[in-house]
C-alpha cells in the first residue's frame, strides 16, 4: 500500500518523522509531495497511491480522475470543504477528517488575536484587559470547548449558542447558554466563531447579528471566511467606529479594509489555526492511523462523504 502526504503547506519536520515511523511500522510506503506549486504535480503524484493525507489542498474531481487506485483521503484537520465530496463518492473513495486534533492550536490563536488587539498592537499605548469582558462562543464543538477553558483562565464572562450540544454538557465548562444567536451577540463584547462552512452557515454572520453587539465589539473568526457576509461586515464598519474584526484569513474585501479601516482589524497572512508543531503532529498521526484502521478493519468513524 502506498500513502501520499500531499501538502502545499508542509507539516512540521517532527510530524513527518512521526508519520514515517508509524507508516513504515504498518508495512506501508510513504510518499511526500510538499510545498508543491502547481496542481499538475499533485495529479502526477496521486496516480498510483492507495491513500492520501492532505491539509487545505484542493482535492477536486480532476484529482480523483487521476487517482486510479485511491481508496481513502483524509483531511488532517476538522474542516473538509476543500474536498469535492460528490466527486469523492462518485469515485468510490472514502473521505475523512480528524476532528479535535487542531482544536487547542486554533483556540490559542483566537486568544493571540484578542490579546494583540486588546493591547493595541504593543506599540506603547495603553490598552484594555480581557478579564471581566464577555465572550460569546458561536458553536461549542472541539475548538469552542478549548476557547471556554482558556477564557475561564482569563476571568472572562463566557456565553455560547449551539443547538447541537445539550445544555448540561455545556454547563460542565462553566459556560452560560443562550437560547438564540441574537441573545448571544447582544450579550457579548467578543464573539469567537467556530462553525464549519456549509450551505447553512455561509454568509450567516451578517448585519442582523453584528448590529446587536455592545460598544467596543470585536468579532474573532478562526473558522472560515465564507461564514461572514462581507457586505454586511463593511456596513457595520461604516456605521460603527468601535467595531473591530480579527480573522485567521483575510476577507475578499481586504483592499477596502486597508483603505478605510486601518487599526480596526487584524488578518493573518495565511491561515494559521493549525500551524503549531503539536497540531501538525496530532492531526497527521490521526490521519495515518485512521487510514491504517480503515484498511485493517473497515472503520469509517470519521467518514464525511455519503
């Protein structure tokens, strides 16, 4: 069996060393395609592999057409909107993700952004503190739980809204439960977003929610840029000079932010949520183990396509 690790953004060396160890111990061959610049390189690399591990790489129908032997592709991370799932299913390939492996790294990034914002970019001017500020966690999954734990350490007042998590499980984390998104946004100066990008969530964060946030509002997005209605975001920025936006991936309208709203936003140069050595290692090892388990036992626990 041949396993391809195909990553435009390479895993940390320590992660690759670990994955090589477990792959060879299982009797599989490991193939690396790191930091590639052209999709043609990917199409060649997938031609004879049985399994593939990717990060944010676009896995399109063309990739599946080229991968004649491919049986499983695993996204080393939680989000999998970079994989063409209908094409995956049509080619009889199982697609999986590795939920929870990057969760702490993403949560820590959210607080890195908030601290940098609260202290005004560390330029010597007086800033504010996170302690006793209210934070709303929009979606209480793996990342949301880590955000709650960190926020508790900072002494923040923590709220969440997630209709898919039962209330008693949320309250274990010392978090107050809101009944609606409108209630969450009305109560919280900071809102941290942690939902996937899908047909229901894309452009779901818009003016009707943002206008409810109290004075000094800060929207923190370490999820996906597609969940934001950018026209509505620009509208709230135009109306409210107190509003700030911190995002792990710049919006499509970045030019307007840079022209009009300097000092009121922070955008990472590329998606940084999972960019730690630990998250690299946890996610890629989980991906490898899921592949081996699938071939050995048929386990499809983390399958994301139908």
